[in-house]
C-alpha cells in the first residue's frame, strides 16, 4: 500500500461516468475525440506546474490548467478533520461534512441536488482524520454554477435539525453494520491500543456512544470555529484559465470573512513498550489478525525509504515477502498486506490477514519472522529494483484524471511537500538504497513490542502470543 497523497481510484472513463448523465455523454464524446487525435488525457508528472496564490481573506488557491477535456474540478480542502473532534464526541467533523450539502440558507437539499444533477455534475463532501474535502465537478460551460454551489455549502450551511437527526441515524446504522465485519472490529480495536488518549484513536465517523452525545449546537460550534477561508486550500483543475479562476474565486469566496487560525498541537502517540494484546471472541471459522505499532508522519524525511521497504515487506502484492511466505509457501491466508498510514501526525504501521482458526499461531509467528528478517539482512538487488520500478511506474496512474489531480494537489499543499513533488517523486524513490531499506526497517519496525488484535474463535485458536 502506497501512502503518497492519495486520490480516490477514479479515471476519466466512459463506463464510470455513465452515472452522471449529461456530463458523462459529453465527456465520453470528448474523450473519444481526444483519443482519436492522440491527445494526452493526463499531464505527464513533470509537466504539472500549478499556479498558487492567496486571497485577501487568507484562502490558498491552486490552479492547474488542463484543456484536454471540457471538465473542471473544484476541490476545497478544509484543514479540520476528525482529529479536531471534541473529546468524547468523536464524529462531529464527519457529521458537519455530511450535512454541508443537506441544505443551505438559500437552498434545500433537494434544490442543491436538482441543480447539480440538471447539468450532470457532482457535489459532495467527506471528512478524514486530518482534513475535510468538499468538491464540485462540472462541465466548463457550467463553471459558474459549480462555484456558486460549492461556495454556498461551504459558507452558508443551514444544518436543519431534521437532516441532522436523519444523517446521524444513517451513520449509526453504518456503524452497526461495521460491527458485524471482523476486519472493521479488529482495526477499531487496534487503533484504540496504539492511539491511547490521542486524536486518531476513534473512527472518523465516531462510535455509537460518542455520536449519541453530539448535539446540533456541537455541529454549529465546530463549523463556526473551523470553517474559515484561511483554513481552506481551494484547488481548481481542468478546462479553465488562471484569470477566469481568479475572478470566480473573488466573486464567490471574496466576501467570506477570515477568522483566528485554530491551534493545532501535533501529538505523538505513546510508544508501545511491551506486547499489547486484545482478543475479541466471535464464533467464526477464521481468525482476523491485525499486528503493528505506531509508524511515521507524512513529512518524515524517511518516508520514501519506508515506502520502498514496506513494498518489499507486504505492500507489493504477490511480489511481497509476506505474500510469498504466508500465502504461497505456507498456504495460511488468501491475502496479506502491510501498511504505513502516514498522516499529519504520526500514523500507524500494521499487517492484516485472515487465517483458519487452527493456524492462527503459525500465521502470527510467520509475520513476526518476516518483520525480523527484513531488519537483519539487506534486501536483494532484485527486490529493491522491482519495488522502485513499481512505485515509479505506477505514480502517473494517480494523476490521470482531473479528480485525482485536484485531490493530490490539495494534499501536496496541505503537507507542504512543494510542487516539485511531481517531478522529484521518481528521483526520491530511485535514490533509496539497500542500506536505507535496512536502516528504516530497524528503526520503524518492532517485532518485539507491538499491538496484536485477533478476532475469532479465541478458545479454539489457543493464541500463544
């Protein structure tokens, strides 16, 4: 799993766009013309040179002109996510995001939906741990409407009580459904072990207990404190000029009043100094296992070396050591993956798999064996070359649509990576040596002190770890 600034897996392809009606038909037609003329659909990474400016009210604006297709993506990143939720009220940031398009002072949720649907566009918002995103995707000719609606939901949400109750009930239903999924149960327990008394401890959508404590006043208070123009990175990508974008930003976002920048203490999760274990009994034929500990932040200078090391260990699919040992040679699992979730604050490292109840101990022992092995000896020349080749070769696939580009650009700005990121990424990966891989494995992998969660028939599994 690669933890570069990530975009939703999405491409400008006709089958995926069919669901947005008129926009789909026109884009598919344009896409066909572009392909017949050999027009590149996504800019080469080295050609991505956005223009950035700051408005008088403190909003950061990033514009990238791409005139291949008549589409514009407006992507607002608000520097407030679930890590800013009030203590004991996890889920506030997610509820605020979920309610943005459920009605504004001047438009009902139905009117918002009808206006964006009429032009075949899309409008929505989503919260994560570090930030919230709100976006609009429209045809070039409807760009003013796109700005109008995005500005409306960001600056004038009404938070109707009826919609608040409905959306909260809907999220509670999703949580109840998640509680039946052993993978979700295991990850929730793992995060609570690793992130004790830390803002990342709870799921983004909260828990049944915390959601039921949230009031409409909590929603309004969070919005008033966090949703400020000086807290927003607005990325505009597509068939638009910088001049046009600048004018539209001033018209639609210029009146938004700036406020005091909220204090953001960066807290590290407490170190795990002994094995911490949690067993969750469920009558299942398989054990779901999550094993790991704290990891790195996105701005850690070792990020690229860790990414290469993690690819060799378990993020590289069928070429990874964990897959080779635990699936192919021992037949203990259908799939197994290792992850480094690099966030604004220190994220987590974890390995997850499912195995037959009776092979639970063998699988855990094998995972720890591979963690030790990559620390104790250099990776092979072939492993290093294949990992770097994959990471460099797959990089452009994360930039092959206006949606992905807008998302990645927003995160590059949020994390302060610099816009040379797009041209430098292959070089940063290519510089990683075998010594680097072994060094970061020793530094950031700990097969001695870790958190272990097992969900399944614990009595029958007789877990020894």
